[in-house]
C-alpha cells in the first residue's frame, strides 16, 4: 500500500480524551475513529490488525475442533425471558422495539440463542458432543464507556459454546478451550495467565479468566510468581489426547482475580505472591444444565431417557485484544506490533520521493516484496524524513527498509527492527532474500 | 470435515414457510435458521458460502483500489439529522434509545457516517481521490420480511463510497465500481446485467442496478436480448486505464428496471426486447455533493477555495447473493454450487462406513485432499447409501467421490459432477492427481 494513497490519518498531538496509552496510540496512528461514546469505526490500519487477531482466534478454535457459525446481532426478547435473564441483565442490555412493537435486543452474549439452535436441531446423544462458535459484534450499554476499544459498547467477541452428555465430557470441552486460549494468546506474543474467576451473570461453578498483566489493567489480580515464567505451549497440541495434565499444571499454582482472591491462601505464598493489575482478554465458563434445563433443550440419552446437555461458554474479546496488545507492546514513539498481528509485515521508506534512483530502488523492493505475498507499506509521500520516521514508528510496522540517496549511491539500504531499534546497512538483494526468499 | 461430527442439520421435508426455492433449499440444507422474522443464524454450511461470496467481493474491491475499513452497526441519530434523512427514512429504520436516552439507530446504510469520517480527516484536495468500503451487517425493518435471506431484516452488505474533487473524477470512480461489479458477479458464475435504475432515498442522478435474471425475482426488468450474450470480463482489467469504453459497451443497449422503463424507447427494440424478472444483487449511485454539502464536508481545492467532494456509493447484497446464487443454480435434488462459492470443494462418500477397506480408501483420499488445501466434506456416517446421495446432492458439493465395497475390490472409485450429473469410474490415484496434483 502506498502511503500517498492510503487513508491513514495519523495525528501529531495526543488527543485529550484518551486516558490510557492504547487509546491514545490507536487514535494517533489513525486506527479508529469514535462515532459515539464507546462506538468506533475501524479505519484501514486498525481493521488490518483486528482481522489478523480474528484470524488467529479462528484458526485456534478450528484446530481445537470448534465449528464456526454466525448468529445475528439482533435477538428476540422471548429467548431471554425463557432463561429468566431478560430482566436480570439490567440497563447494560440495549433494548429495542421493532416496527411491530416486538421487544428485541442487541445481543450482549449468545447462550440463549445457541441453546435454541441446538434445541431445534439436536435430538439425540449421538449428535453430541458439539463445540460451536461465532465471531460477531456484541453490544453492552456500559454506563461509562472508556479506554477506547478496551471498554467500548459495540465490540467484537468470539464466543464458543459446548454441549455434552456428561459432566466428564463437558470437562473435556472446557479443557480444549483452556488449551486453545493459551495457544491463541501465545501466538500473539502475549502471556495470558488463567486465573480462577467469578462467574457473574453467566452462572456456573467453574470459570477462568485469561489475564494479561498491564499497569493500566482494570482488574487487580494475584498470582504465584512462577506462573509468569511458564513456557507458552507449542504448536503440537493433540486435542484428541487427555489435556488434563496441561490444565492441571497451569491451575496448580495460585492465580486469582480480585473477586476470587483468598487472602489466607495467598499469605502462604510469602514473597512468591505477585499483586498486579491485569486486562481480561478471555473468559471461560462451565455452567452445567443452567440453560439447557431452563430452555428445555433435552436430547435422548443412550437408554432412551431425556437428558439436558451439560454446557459451557468461552469468550475472547477480539476488539479488546487490539487495545491489550498495544498496552503490552509500545514505547514512547508508538506501537511495536508483534509480527503475527502487525498491520503490515514491512515498510519501505523512501527518504527522497521523486528522486529517480531512490524511486527505482523502492519500487523494486515494494514490487518484489508484494509479489512474495508480504503486506508492505510504502512510504512514498513528499514529506520530510523526520515525519516519515515518526509516522512509521508510531504505526509500528515491525521492519523498516530505509532507502536514501546517500545509501543508494553506495548500493545499500538500511534495515531497522522496530522492536529492538537495531539498524543494519545491507543490500536490496539481501533484504529480498531475507523476506521474500 | 467429517459429517459424523459436523453440525449439518438437513431436513427431508420441505419447510412450509418457504415460498421460493432458495429459501426452501437453504433451510433443507441446514444453511440457516430463522431466529425472528427476517433475522437468521448462518449455520456452519451456510457460513462457508457466505464467507466465500464475501471474499470474492473483497478481492475485487481491493483490486479496484478500494480501501477497506469497518464502521459500527449502531449510529447516532444526529448524523442523520444533519443530512435530513432521519425523518425521511421512515419505519424501515430501526430506531433505538440507549440508557442515557440518546437517539441511536441500527445503520441501514452509511453515507452519513463515512462523510463524517472524511470530514474529520480529509482537508485537502491532495488527499483525494478516496474510495473506501466496508462489509458490515445492516438492518432494515421491512414491513413484510420474506424469501429468507433475499429480503431479510438483518443482512450483510458491502458498501463503498467515493470522494472526488470533480465530476470527471467521480465518473472514474463510478466506472471502477461498475467494472468491479461485472467482475465480482462473473467470478460467482452469475450473469448480472447493469440496468438504468431509480436512485430512491440515496439520491443522485446516475444509477445502475445489477440484476440477475430469475423467475422468482422481485423486480420486473426489460433489456435488449443481445446484452444477455455479452462475454464476462477477463481478469486482466487495468483499473488505472480508461474504463469508459467498457461501461459504454454495457450501457449502449437498452436495459432498465421497472421504474426506469421507457415504453416508447423499448418499443423500438421489437423482438429484441426481453421482459423478465430479476433479482437485484448490486446497486451503484453517483449523487454529487448531496451529502458533502449537507454535512459541510469540504476540502481545500488547488486554488485555496473550499470545495465539496463529489460522491458516489456502491452496494452489494452479500447475504442476499447467497440466495440469488441458489435461485440461479439448483435442480429438483438440491443446490448446484459454482466451484468458486461452494462450501466444500469436494466430498468423499463412504458407502459402507465401518468396512475396513472402504474406510482405508476414504481416509486416504480425505487426508490427502485436505493436505493439498482442499475443503473436503467426508460422508462417514452410518446411514443408507440413498440418504448419503440425497444429502450430498441437496447441499450441492461440486464433486462427489463415491467409494463403495464393489469398486474398492476392483480398485476403482466413482467421480460424479454435481452440475452435469456425469459419473466416471476412476482410481483414487487419478482423483488425487486431478484435485491435489
């Protein structure tokens, strides 16, 4: 993408409304624009990151055997009356009347709707287990939306739902999602710690939040120091194997959110106790037959009797993760994207756009890197080098290939890593061999 | 995907509520489930098709130089008050009050919101032209939702918006979208005819609907017989070239929707006049400064004066296209997907699941086709062959590889084309060489 044509409205000044660094940098890097309180448009650069995050989430759900469907945003109130949650949910639920005066709502979550779908189509234990998910925009009418996409009103969530015949089978599904979540966050370069958590309005008696540590986190969290050093999981997970040992390892050390914190138990940890702030990026629940029973979604069991499936639900805040990633990866100059979620893989910076030789070297690099399948941002604007460097550091592309008139005369370009700041002089050919070889 | 594990709730009987074939087949093939009038969940098979259609739409927008962003579903009423459309839009607009009693709405289209974004960030003629699009769920509170996803209330639309300094530049943008639309529908195997159309509530004085002919179409359309024979466009379109000759060719013959039909002019066609029914799958508009002026979205022109950009908007009904495709491609046994949008590329049908030899041949085919990157549906259920054939014809996978005990003994499998119905005996190796070679 040529910056001269790209819709990338970066800001030089810090916007006054942004209280935390991710919100500030998303506005400054031209990633989002607020349209109402807590409701954002994702501009082209922001959307690229959102889609990369979404893709990783999807791939790991698919790998764990979860099947994707897509439920609508607008739900009928009747569904929520069946589960008794219509009144419970309070003012956070965006309630709507359609032209025929039917009560509708913008879904904040989908336990009811997925249970209705399963009730309609799954009648026998032979059709279980089922693990289903969707990635859809949700709405929660927060009293005080803040922190940009971290606590917005309209947000993109991945939510999965498991249906099993027995408690033991439901635990297998829970463990699959537990492990898939560890893998998902690890692929984004994040260390997300599973912590015992409260179940809130979802219900149930087993729940973990996945928390990344960040000073600006909204939750206070407590954990054993050693869990922060745990290795991330490799890619060789066999989801048909027994995953309990992995779950046991991650849950054997103390880790709890504020609501679940047990001071007596934590006191035993002594110096090993870490008290920090964290950002919730995922939340998994086992809640048994709460919804299948309330909504009469039974199946015929092996002995012909009627059985209510055991259920769980599993959420990842996809749009919130974009903010969480920036909280984790930034410096005073801007964002430092991990390569797996970067909006562009590399940038070609032409320090003298219009100069025949610089243009030729840049055009060649840009064309060949594109051909090799890389997403490349080409800084071809007629701007001062200082502006070009500042904008590129701000938007945080992992690799910058800097082409200037002096280097071109000597046959060299400069390759800069955004993360380490290291620069090396090299040749165009070496750059191409490295990234497009 | 193994059918024994797949959530694919096919129906044997025709659902009584479906009046047209696409609605009937989408329900029978387990593609969708209605949650409220005109609001559907996309079950796994349906979502696969929706995503393939969406991907083709996206690729052709990108190829035409259109940049993707993503606007939210919920919009503030103030935006629509600025353009004077808030009251005009009537009961089709889903109006919402949030917890702070602010007037919001579920966007039926995005002219206002994109104009606000451009107003905020684009100040100079140097930042034009801009061609922006998003693919997002929209809501129109239809009085009588019907025909499944063809006239639903919540629907997925691709909408693009162009901003240009002059009328001539705006026509260049219009032509790019005109040609991109021809390409988009052609890639799905559809013959979509651009027809002079009314502009309706969008406004403006130049507009074309893209119509596919189908007996169940909601619109009456009229066109010159020869336009139906026009070749589809190749992939070698150069969007930086002058596209006017292509547009002229497609618009030189008579083609008009009901509202724009001119009986006098049409009478001149004599026998060449076709009067048919059609389904609108795309609609493009040029409307000048209607929104930029009403919303005061001006830029500084080359001479320092203030200029209102010339605008156009360009829509494709992504979810509606899935229904339109079925209207165009089906027979009495079910859907016949064109390969470009098929939910699976091929199916392996095991006629005797549990038989060691049949299982071995099928497992080998399934594994290797998957490895080669194909999407394969593996019919491994314990069902009668008749049920397996009927379900596979119903869901319409383009290629069926049938493995039965007699064939396996002779080292052959049967390859069946869903479209032609032709069957040929061949070997597993030949099938692999053909699809995974």
